[in-house]
């Protein structure tokens, strides 16, 4: 019997009499005679991706065989029908075709793998050294098939692709398909530096060697797969040949012009980042870029704010209240260590609060030094190097901490909104939104949205944790099904898993939840005391509400990987919120933002460097090692998939 190549990334191969590979998500089944021909004789494999193609499949298969036989030995060819989770009679037709001709093979999947995923499965399943595919509706004239395959057979190209947009033969496409296609190809050429005119024409061929070299580094599994293969082939110095083809529009496209086009746009950005930006982002470059961005931000701010006035306001602030804010903020650090102890305890580890406070200090200092919150990973290094706690547990503990931060933001948002209602200021808040203009209105709307989004997110996480239905997948995949969407779903599901682990007991949930509320409350009270130092003419409830929104949105802005510690981002968001929600002047607002952030960063740096000396930890070493560990985890995961596929073969 034939052996299928592989299941999905999560597959557990199980041999069976009908050569079925069963996975938790779907089933791929090769169907047909035991040998399509002698496998050693097969040189050309043509894959026909089929999703609900009952009306065209049989005629396409027959025309393909007839065309191949005009320039190939009949025994050297095979047709692989990559039938991808069809809901019509396509599987039955494919079975009949495979039974009628041993050169025809049927690769069945119970659920949709996506265009790219189905093609990869079929190519792995195929026997030929030349791997070709084209759309089953034969929109591209099949007379070009000989040229497509010959270019690979002769060694002229590693990859050959038909093109509808070469000057010699521009396709006549309906505007609703032609315009998006031209825009898309222009963006690919611009951002990904491709030399090709048409990346999405469903008429391509690969040498076996080219496909196998590209498959491990191509991430997309749907419509962007074609483009990513071509772009990465060019970057790998493979020979890619594009030639004009006759193309005729055949009915409506299966591309969703909202969901899939949006997804492919995000994939362009993802690939651009991986190819053009990420290789150049050494720690030194990151630090330099962050410093430049901070300077540019300050320079732009001087165009709108008189910093002499800001300095005067800072000097006029009550120094004793600033000292009081510093003391208040210092009190939060042992509580951070206590919370981290409780999180690790629920994961099966027990460590002293003093040590864990130092680990948190070091990781937060790393966030001030490195952009993109790379310091978070430092904590996993510290507890691994000094206490032997495995990296996966360290990363899981960090994720759990983020879940409770989200829970706390939602809780505090509810309290603040209740405070507005209790004080009868809801109408005043609504009027503030109406009266605000420009950036002020945006700031107010964003601040209100933070609370609402946090509440909705927490509600969704809790519902998902209590439900047998995969709610994140159902919601996210309505928008997009590309690899970014899968990444988002995996992150949300990891949050849910961590929440279930840490909050698996009432004691764990109560203790970690209580310390999280204390930590965020102290952060807000620190900002509150700093604002008091500038003598604002606001009542207590309004000032507390403003402090909460300014701190929450300011910390949200710091997540953007633009500057170390979010310097400039925090101050900007804090200022916009205060100015948008209150009559406080911009000079006082930015003065308070600078002092608030400076107080928090000063305590963080003092505690962080003291802890580094005490624990003998190097930030640079910690960041480099944890980055290597994450990369190794990715490589091991990919290797596991490859090994599974090899076993299945």
C-alpha cells in the first residue's frame, strides 16, 4: 500500500489497513491503487488543488492527462488530486477517477488545510522530481503546461510560474479582481523586493529540491503561500522564471475579498519584517534605534509645548508629595515578588519572596534597557540560572502574570466607572467627550475603550476557560485564517491555559488576584500623588479616575516596541489622557507624566542594578540566552514535524 506523507503539525502517526493518517483536527487519506506506476519511473507530479470542484474535476483530470501524454512518457506522470475538506461530491468523483487510472491519486482531508497547506501535503505525498500545480477550473490555458514543466526538467529554472501581468500578454480581468490583484502585486514588489509581476497565478512548477528547501521556511498555509514561496526563493538565489500565459476568468474567485485580502496584507508585513528588518535587529541596533526615536519624539513635542513652562511647573511641584509618591511606589515591589511566588507555587515551585522580588526588578530593568519588552524574558533566565526552574515554566509564569494584569485592569475599570456614576459625574464625562476636539477627543474615547475592551477580553477568556467550544478560533477565523490569525488564537489559548493552571484553585486565584489589584492600585495612587503635587483643581474621585486611565493607557502604549521602557510613549499617552479628560493644562499634564514615569523608572533601575549585583546576573547574557532558547524551541517544534512526516513516509 502507498504511504501518506504526513498529518498536521500535531499529528500522531498511526498505521492502518487503509493507510489513513488520523489527527486531532482532521484526516488525510491517500486513495487509489497500490502503485500509480513504478514509483521510480514517475518523474512528473501534477497536483490539482480541489475545493468543491464537482463540476470541473473530471474533465480537468482527463485534459491534464491528455496534454501530459503529448510530451511525456505515459508511465512517467501522476496526477494528485488534493481534495481539501470539500462539502460537495468532489471526494466521490476523485475516488472514481483514482480507481479508473492508477496514475491518478486522491489525497483527502476531512477539514480544510488551506490552499498552501493542501499543496504542501500533496507535494510531500507525490513521487515526481518535477512538482507542478494549476487551478482546477483551467483559467490558465493548459497548452502552457509543456513550457511550464520543460523549464524545470531542463534545469532552466528551479521554479517556473505563469504570469497574467507581463507586458506581452496582460489578462483581461474584471475590475473587482484585476484592481486588487495589481495593488497586491505592486505591494509585494515594493515591500518584498520581488522581481516578478504576478505572484498569485495558479500555474506553477518546482523542482523537488527547490520545494524541499523552501518548505521549512514558508509559514503561510493559505492564499499567501504562493507569494511567500516565490519571494523566499528569490532571496535564496534560486532561479525563478516567469512567462506569459493566456488566462480567462472562470466565474467567481474563492478568495474572500475582505477576509483573505486583509490576511494577505498582514502576511506582506510579516514577511517584510522577517526578511528585511529582523536580521538587522541586534541588541545594539535596537538600543540605538530606540534612543533615536525617543529624541525625535521629544523634538516633535517641543513644536507644540513650551518646555520652559513645563520645567517651571515641575519646579513648582510640591517636593514632599513627589517623595511620598516615590515611597508609595517602592511599596509595590515586595508585593510583586509575593505575587510571583504565588504564581510559581501554583505551577509547582516554591521560592522566597526576596529572591523573586530581585528577579522581577531585573526583568523590569531589562525592559527599560531593551525595546519590545525583551526584559520579560530575563526573568525566565534568572529563575533558571539561579534556581533551576525550567524555561517553559518560566515563560508560562510570565504569561500567567499578564493574564492577571488584564483581569486587574478590567476590575479597576469597573470600579472607576462606578465611581463616576456614584459621584453623579457620568453626564460630565459624556459632555467632556462631546466638547473635546482632535487629539483630546481621541484620548478620551481611547481611555473609555480601555476599560470596555479589558472587560470584554476578560469575559471572553473566562467563557473560553469554562467552555468546551474553542471560542477564540471561532471569533478570530471569521476575520482571517492566515498564519497571523493562527498565532493570535494560539496566544489566546495559551492565556486560557495559564489562567486555568494558576487559577485552578480558589486559593490561587484569590491570592494572585488580590496582589495584582494591590500592585495596580499602588501604580495608580503613585500617579495620583504626583498629580496632587501639581495642585490641580480637581476633586478626589475625578483625579483618581484620571490617574487610572492615564496609567492604564500609558502602560498600554509602552507595549509598542518603539523605545526602551516606552520612554516618550508613556508620557505622550499619559498627557493626552489628562488633557482630554480634565481642564489641566498641557504643561502641567506633561510635567506630571514626566515626574510619574521618572519616579517609577528610578526605583526600578536602583532595585534592578542592586539585584543584578546581588545575584550576579548580566542583562546582555540573559537576553541573548533566552532568545536562543526561544529560537531552539521553534526549531525543535519544526524538527518534530519533520520527524513525524519522515516516520509516516
